[in-house]
C-alpha cells in the first residue's frame, strides 16, 4: 500500500496520529465499503494490507483504541472465526461524516 490518505484529515488532527497509526487508519478506512458502522475487516487483514510487522500491529491497534478511534470486537463475542475492527469516530470516514 502506498502512502494514500483515505481518512478525513481534518477530523484526525485531534488524535495526533503516529505514522503507523496514520497508515493503519488509512488502510482501515479504505476497506470500509458498506453502510456506516459496518465492518468485516480483521486485525490480520490490516496487518497484511499495511505490512506493519506482526510484532507491532497489535500495539498500533491498541494505541488507536485508547485514543477512541476504533475498537476490536472479540471473535468469541461475534461467534466468528476472526476478530473484527470497528470505527468509533465515524467522522474519520469521508463518506460516513454526520451519519
């Protein structure tokens, strides 16, 4: 993945994103193709898309969760075979603003 920015940069200013967080958020937003609030993106998907090492991608997601950007729903709770990442601040998605 190149350095494209797919998220609302103005809305993201308040989070003071690191380079890896910006990369992860951009990849995540780019994968959210359906109605507001829907996600079928797993943490492992984001790791593969971004190329962030397996050692650090969980830390990046954890940091973004602490900032209130996203959360990871446990696969056991979902009755699924994969955890799913959800966007908390929908203003970060350029098509979901004010939804």
